[in-house]
C-alpha cells in the first residue's frame, strides 16, 4: 500500500482507503450499478484498459476506493504469467518504461491537485 491515500473508514482489521493516484492495476473490483452505467457510457469505444479508465476520474467522474487487507491475492505468475508482461525488445521496453513513468507522474499530479469539486 502506498503512502498516498486517505483513510475513509476503519472497521476491525479493514480500512477503506481513497488512493491518490488510483492504483495501476485492478485485480478485483466492485462497481456500483450507477458507476457501471457511467463506465459503459464513457467507453462506447474501448481504447484503453479498465484500470486506466478508472484512473481518469476527471473524465468518468467516478471516485475509486480500495480495501486494505482485502484478501485478494495475485496468482498471475503461478498461472503462467500475463501476456501483458511478455518479454519485448529492450529498446522498446526502455521507451515503454519511460512513457509509463511520465504517465504515472501525470496521473499523480492530476490526482493530487484536481479538486473533488471539479470531478
């Protein structure tokens, strides 16, 4: 868990958090009916992964939350890996990592400085 989050509520061992920025991946998610309708409306053309769409809260107007100690575990490696993490040529990988870093910095800055009232 990164240190950039707001604790919304604590109950027993669980914490409801609002991360800033939203996490890079979505291993498991619950989506309200209203948020699902909004996502369907905003993604008539699928042009990016769902985690990227959820990070773009200024466009979707959807606030993302997470549960700390959710009980969700990742078994991608044990299952043979992900096609998204296959080895690529090192020059392409380097450029991809640079673009990813720039993207993450932009998402962080937008998440930190864009007010909730603007979403």
